[in-house]
C-alpha cells in the first residue's frame, strides 16, 4: 500500500514539475520579447517577468522536483530490485538530465534578470520543447519497461522532436507574415 501512495505522490510531483518547467520557459519567451517593447514599458515588464519566473521556479518547480525525487527514491528503497532493471537505470539517467535542465533554467533566470541572456524568443520556444521530449521518453519508458522497445520508441520520439522543431520554424514564419 505504501508503494501506491508513493507512486501517486511521485506522479503528482512530476506533473507539477513539468507544468512549472513549461510555464517557466514560456515566460523566458515573453521576457525576451519585452526587449522589443517601448523603453517606457521595457524595464517594468522585465522586472515583472523576473519576479514571476523566480516565483514559478521556487514555488512550483523546486518543490515539485523534490517531491518527484523523494518519492521515487523512497519507492526504490521500498523495492530495491527495480534498480537492477535496465529501463529504470535509463529513466534515472533521463531524470538526471531533466534535473540539469531544471538547474540550467535557473541560470537563464539570472541572465535575463541581468540583461545578459543571448537567446532569442524563438530559441526559447525551441528550448520549451525539450521538456516535452523528456516527458514522452520518461513516461514511455516507465510504462513499456522494455529497453529494446524503448530504443524504437526513442527513435520515434526523436522524429517527434524534429517535427516539433520544423513546426516551430513554420509557425515563426507564419507569425512574421
């Protein structure tokens, strides 16, 4: 029964974590676009976006990431045999990469706050698709639990990623018209 409660909290945690990451990077887009606003508005908007970004990062992303990791680790403590399975080792590697992405976003907040970010709003839009790839890969891996099938699924995910990239480029062209 404990395992099911931990799994439930783990799922709630990662749903909130991804929601926070999606929203955070979307605000990076808006923050970058604020540079194109009239000077009278620009500074106020940038300050507002910085404040909002920190709130999302500290109030949503960080606690959700911690819940995800803590409940996941407790599930492994409860059922250590899972650690021997290849799918879980791959999932943990993806989670480490996702955590690195999370921390990278913190650096972006600091750079935008100091007006030192070199990303364009379009580059942030592309960066916003990265958690989608993590989400799809991690969920498929956790559900399928077969590494060989996951390789094929991951190739499909990469194809999906390229589709997202080209869709974003097409949308950019459409918006510029």
